C-alpha cells in the first residue's frame, strides 16, 4: 500500500511547538541631567528664567567650542561667535560672558580638563545595578588609569565646598560616576562640578556621592 505522509510537526523541535514567552520590558533609562536643573534651589535674579537659560546655553556652547582654539585667539573668537548668536545682548554683557569662560579655560589647574586629550559633550550609556543610565557629560578626560567627568554649572550660586553642593547635583554626578565605572572597568573615576561664575572647580569625593546614589 501507499506510505502514509508523516507530519512535519513530528520533526519540529520542542521549542517550536511552544508559545513564545512574553517579551521583557526593558528598564526605563535614567537621565542624570534630569535629576536637577542648574540653580534648582536658587531662582534667577529678577525671576527672568528665560534669560538665565539662554545665558547657560551660550556658556555651554563656548566651553565646547573654545578649547581647540589657540589661547591668544580665544577672546576674539568668543566675541565674534556671541555677536552672531546673541545680538540682543549688549556688547559689555557679551564681553563679560567671554571673560567668564576664559577665566576658566586659562586657569592652570584646569588645563588638563581642556587639553588635547579631553572630550566635550560626550554621550554615555551603561547599565548600573539593573538601571540604564544614559546622558551627555559636559567634559570627560580619559587616561590609561583614570577618568574624570566634569559638569558645568552656570548659575550664580556657587557653594563654598562639596558639602554645600545641592543634593540634586550630587545624585546626578553619582549616576555619571557609576556609569563610567561600568564603561571603564579598572580605572579610577572622579567627578567634579565646574561653577563658571566663580570660577571654581569643586571635586566630589566618593563618600559624598555614595550617600546620594
């Protein structure tokens, strides 16, 4: 007699005959920058929030653009750029803003942070304790043994020391530090805030950041 056809199902693997499991929902990314706005506890002078935000954006842009420029040419370059980007500001205000940025860049203690090996506006992403940490850091210095992450704070409130830094900023920097430890295992990671109004670089110790994770 004729051979009976054998169903292909008989040869299918077990997993092919089972319903697919439900897809796990990925964890919601944590954006450290959302943990606190600049001068979160100190409203801008006169309540002019829009003007303060514009000023902060301009300062951040100058810190990103000026480091590659030769030091002797930075002020002229800054004034030209501000004249195009912020014509609504008085010339004296633009000059003061340029001088504020140059005071930071020209400080010898800050030189490595803005040298040839440093990076500006660096995107990063890492899974820290099951949470996806994603964001863009203002400045990053990476060497064979250490990593330094810097975030700019352009508001007028400048703390005297790390203990006076607002908790929202400490949570933000703790998240960045922990993400960088995952990205660069085996390297020491340090974090600091650069308050441009002083200018003052405030180093944040591990014990302080651990208390605000």
